[in-house]
């Protein structure tokens, strides 16, 4: 008998929900059932993020650094990219602070990708659509179309590793703790960055030191992004096929907590087994284990 020749099996949110309800001995009947299941799915994704690294959520980001002068440079960068659309960016200077004339909000210019867009640091508030913004050093003025979205940055969870690229050569930089970064006496000292600290706020920030000594070096890092939300029944889950059994088992367990308490222990056991199996597979195969102590671990 011939095989199907197909390898595109997947399940959308509706099918995942139906399977999970059936494992609970229930049927998906109402719109509220679907809404409740999607809410539980999103909570499940958050729990996965707390359990550890999910390889399919790792993404490489390249960000050019910004220096305004020999005494002023951008040291704090959003994880990801924050882009603002403006009337004109030509006369603005990389590294300078822009201020909203109406809102008083400030941010620093990181790059100018086009004549009408700029990438910026995390704004101190929310720009007002159509307001005039003025550069602190260039005194150039332009208008901002709308407050830039923070969604890409807020989807970032953490940084795994980072390098600084100069003249096509990459040099690894070391991650330091909040205390170590706070203890640096002069954070505006300029040079080739050698260290970074990740401030894991709702809108996370990557702090580098020394401050950039030019506007041509690049920070290249791998960040962990959030799993995409379960928004609609027709959407597919943002997980690889090998995690589908684990996803359904986890959703069934979450639903049983509310609708089928007599099956909680059984479904929890199945979920933990499925998660362990999937997590064991979700690794870099062929990479030898290497344990390297940090300076912090050597302190007594």
C-alpha cells in the first residue's frame, strides 16, 4: 500500500482544543469553552518559558551601536528593535536625544534606516501622534507619526550570548550581574564594549560597557522570544510538530483543573511525561557538554 507522501500534518487551535477536551471526557460546545481554552493555552506558554529554553524561540538580533561625541554615547539598547516613523530623519544625529514638543517624552536615536524612519531607545513615555520632536545636539525638528511600538522588545525574554562585531571580526562579550553593572564607577567611559547586563523589565534593556566609541560597531546577540499567542481558533500553534503531544497534554491538564477534577492527577502525569520527552529532544545535538565557572562563582 502506498504511503501518503505528505509530511505537513499540523493542528490549529480549534483541533488542539477539541483533543484536549476529549482527554478530559468532555466535548467542546460553546464559544466560552474556546475562549477559556485559548486563555489556558497562553498561560501554558508562559509556564513553558519558566521551565527553560525553547530552541524554536531563539532569534539572532543585530544592532548597530550609537555614539554622539567623545563624551556621549548610547549605553542602553532595547532587546529587539523599536522603530519610529518621522517626517524626515536626515538632519537628526545618531546618538542624540530627541524630545517631544507636546509630550516631553525623550529617547535616543540609535540608527536611521531610511529618510523617514529611526530606531530609538525605549522612550521615557508615550509620544503624541503628529507632535514635533527636536534633536538635542542637531536642533533639527521633525514630526512623529505615532508613538513607536514596544511590542517587539516586550516579546523578548532573555539574552543567551552576545558579541561585538568590528571590521568583520566578532569578539565575545561577557554577561555581568545587576550588582556588577551598578558597581562600574563611570558608565560613560568609551571603548570597545566587553560586558553586558540584561535588565529584565517588562520592556527589557541591554546595557553595555564600555560605552561605544563609534557608530559602526554592531552588537549581535541571540535572544529568547515569547511563544506567539493563541488568538484565534484558525491559527496554528507557534510550536514545532514534536511539541504537539506535549501541548495537548498540557492543555488537557489545565482544563481538567476547572472542568474534570477527577482526572487531574492522571492528566498531570501524562503532561509531565510528554514535556520531559519533548524537552529532552529540544537540544543542540552533537554539542559536547562544557561547564565553565564564572568569576562570580569563584568568589568567597
